[in-house]
């Protein structure tokens, strides 16, 4: 007899890749790493000094978080030309928690939210934990990962909200301005809430249409824009994120009242952390610049290496921390990733983890130290070329 609810999967065993990683232990060329604090990024030694603010000894709970922190978050959006009202910002401990709050706010058990595919593999888990469904809509790879509105418009009747990731993880694609306009109109007409995840917005790489814009400026439908320190300052351990609520006044008021109710039940944001937010956002800029420089350097190196392998493609990386390689489908992705792991000690993600539509995608992180990334990418590409060799008419890779 199981004592677990259906919100928790019955089978929690490791998959083949996870088992192999556990058996191997340390992976010299782990190109899946997404934790910037372990990638050799320099952090100012006094960065967390603001946590010692003595005001943190007094507990003055506010479901939206301290005003000073919300003012600092609002100021962050000026670089994208938006001026959100700090009163319309709600602090959370993480963007995952923010999703949980919003799913509870908008959905009853059995309702659905629309999420993009390919994208984060996290949405299904977060939705399941809230007793709702994560229904997918497609991003069209042939069109630069733009929204396939035919899949969006033919969604289940129980949909209450639609999620966009801007730029998307892992495709790096920004929401095209034309798609954004059409999406906002669709949400308004169908009474859907729009949830815009912008955690990677501070990291433009190749850029593209939609770069440098934020959904925090949307006013024509109810829109909840997510951000947080985990990505914007490379501080996943500091646990501070936010929701910016914009749109028609009456809808915003109604949503904020509901978020106050949900957030007040948890009051999960640490007072010292929130009080330190203005100092962190100001003093953490060098971290963001260092992460962006690392990603650009690794992307340039990867592009050079891929140019030596005509059968392998690197898709444009609009923004974020990831790169996507398209390889000819000769063996299954999982088998390819296992071979890379066991024979070359190179860790990569199969595209199926992110919902890619075919067996020809590999996803890698741009965060590792440059020398490790360069050697890992070289081993990866050479190994794939060797696998392809018996299958090519000319014997070349």
C-alpha cells in the first residue's frame, strides 16, 4: 500500500543516465552543470554583508515583501524600458514557488496551464504538485522556435493560464514581438492569465527579435512576469524571486488580493534576505557580467569547433546559459549520451528531457570554465563524428 498521493510519481527510481552518473562519480567534462557558484565565477567577498542588517531582527511581515526590496526590483526593469509599480510586485523565495503561488491562484484541481515545448522539464512536476495539468503548445524549430499558434489555440477547455519563457530554456529563443502581440490578445479574449518567465532575460547572446523587451510592460491582459536572483545574479542559494503583476487595473487588483492571501499563508521570504536585496542587486552586477562573458566565450569556442563538423549544427542562441546541437539521428539520444558519459566522461542532456520533437538534439550548458568546456565540447563533437563515420557515404564526419 502506498501512502503517497498521486501528486508524487509512483516510480521515483533513477533513469539510465542518472544511474550512470552516480556510478561514475566526478565527471571531468560535465556540460550539464547549471550552478554558477561551482563554475569558477568570481563573487565579491562582501556580497552577502547586507544580510547582517539589524532591521532583520524585527519581524514585520508583509505578504508582498518589504517595500525597499520591491522598489529595488522595480528599478531593475528600467533597463528594458518598463516602470512597474512596486506595489504590484510580490516577492517569493524562488521562481518555482512563484509558479506554485500562481497555479494556486488561477487554477482549481483538474484545471490546466499551457507550457511551451521544448522548454524546462520542471513545469510538469510543478503542475502535478498543485493537482493540475501542464498541457503543451509547440515552438516551431523551423521558424526559429516561434510559437505555433495552431497548437495553442486548440488547447483543452480547462486551461486557465499560459506560460512563456523569454528567452526560452534551452532553445535561447526570445518571444517574437508579433507573437507577443498575438498572445496578449488571445489571453485577453479567452480570459487566460499570461505568466512570463524572464529569469534569463539579463543574458542576451546572439539576440534576435524580442531581445531587450520585457513582459512587465504588458497592459492589455493580466500578466505575471517572473524574475529572481538565482539567474540574474547567479545566486541560487540566496532564495529571492518575484512576480510583477500588470494589466487592466481591476484584474491586477483582484490578482494581487489573491496573491496576498496565498503568500500570507506561507510568508516564506526571509526578512534579512529581502532587506539585503537592494545591495545585492547593485553589488551583484559584476557577477552578471562575468556569467555573460563566460557564456559568450564558450559559445564562440563552440561555434568554432562545430564549424569543423559539417554534419552537426549549432542552433542560434538568442539568450540564456544553454546551447543546443542538432546531430544526425543514427542512434537514440539516450544511448548517445550514455556513450559520451561512459567513454569520454562528457556529460550532456538528451533533447527529450526538454521535449524536443525528435531524436536529434543535445543540450549543453555554457557555464563551465572555458578550458573544461572547450575540451569537453571537442571530445563530444569528435565522438559524435566517429559514431557517424560508418553511416556516411564518404566515410567522413
